[in-house]
């Protein structure tokens, strides 16, 4: 009897532990059809432009993108690449984006040595919205918004995860304890995140008249961040394809010459 009771208690214990673990675990991200997925995938320039708009008008208020310079926007396969301006520093659109950036960059006056603020140029990196991480944490309920330069590479199933996170806010289920600075999101490990839901319907207006639903904004900004994580991705895939075609042709040629060389020899 005692043995039976103990075995029963052990099974109940294991089951409860399993449920508790599952509750702490983040939900699997939604799979999306990304234009840049797969060996032949490439970035969709219009989508990158929409995504840049979302980053600029929404995410940049809290998140830096420290590995990106403004000129990167005008590089081949980038959001504002224009074949007329192979050098992105000459691209008038990229120049205007840099000069208009709302957060101005810190610099030193060349004559007086005083610290000054000046408009960005194409050579500048995107400025950090916060002067330091203490200020960033103080402004966000104690959590520092991470730099987004390589976030898609830094998270498992990066693009699907970020998309799911941005679209995955819901009301906290009864019994979940949270502070006013925390928000409930099933895709975030632990489910309580210090980032308030950043996107709402029509938060930005897309210049190409794409409907600014939360999903469309999330998809575009995720594509933009995927490009930022690996701006040379399209080039790398195109080179890979050319190399494969070359190797296949070379193998055929080698095989043909092998047949020719040994044509009159009996085995
Ligand atoms: C009001 C400030 C704020 C805005 C606006 C904001 N974020 Fe965040 N974000 C945060 C904070 C704070 C965290 C850290 C959350 C934590 O660790 O609890 C965060 C975390 C993240 C993370 C990392 C999640 C993880 O797995 O660690 C991603 C990705 C992210 N934000 C993307 C975005 C995107 C994309 C936008 C724009 C659509 C955006 N954020 C807008 C404050 C913000």
C-alpha cells in the first residue's frame, strides 16, 4: 500500500513539474513566408523601406542599431539602393534621411573644442536614443532595450521569433503576478517583458499605401532587421548559386574529358 501511494505521489509530482516547466517556456514562434528565406531568397526592397519607416518612427525611440551607418541604407540590396548612385554617400535620399534624423549626433566643435550636437551625415552610425545604459534602464522599468543590429541572428529562429513577439501581446491570465512595468507576451521566455506593445494599427503610414496593420508593420520591421543583421545576404546567396552552377558544369566537362581520354582503352 505504502509503495503504491509513493508511486502515485511520484507520478503526480512529475506531472506538475512538467506543467510548471511548460508554463515558463515560451510558445513556438509563428512561421512566416519570408522573401529572404531559402537558398534563392532575397530581400524585397519595398518591404525593407516600410520596415525602415517602422524602425525609425517606433523602435528607434528605445533601441539602438549601433552597427549600421546611414550609408548602409543605400548599399546594393539595401532599402534605398539606387543604381544611379552606386556610391551610397551620393544617394540624395540617404543623405536626406541622415540629415533629418531626429536625434542629433554628438560631436566636438573643431574651433572651440566645445561638445556640440549636429545633424547626422551618411558616414555616421545610427545614434543611440539613450546617453548610457543606466538612463536606458531607468526609462524602461529597469530593463535595457537591446541593440537591434544583430538581434535576428542572436535569437533562435530569429525572424519568426521577433515577428511573433511583436504581434504576441495579450492580457495576462488570472493568477499571473506582474508589476505595472511588465507586459504579458507568450513568446517571450518567462512571458513578462518590460517592452510595452510597440505596434498598434496605423502607428505608421506606409508611403506605398500598404495597410498598416500590426502584422504588416511587424513583418516589415522584422525583414528590415533581418537585412540589418546580414546586409550582404542576397549577394552571398547569388554567389553561392553561381559557384554551384560553375561546379556542375566543371564536373560535366571533367567527366567528358575522362571518357575521351580512355575511349580506346579496354578495362
Ligand atoms: C518604449 C520603449 C520600446 C520601444 C518603442 C520598443 N522597444 Fe523593444 N524592448 C524594449 C525593452 C525595455 C526591452 C527589454 C525587455 C525585457 O528584457 O524585459 C525590449 C526588447 C526587445 C527585443 C528583445 C526581446 C528578447 O528576446 O530579449 C526585441 C526583438 C525588440 N525589443 C524589438 C523591438 C522592435 C522591433 C520595436 C519597434 C517595432 C521595439 N522593440 C520598440 C523597449 C522598447
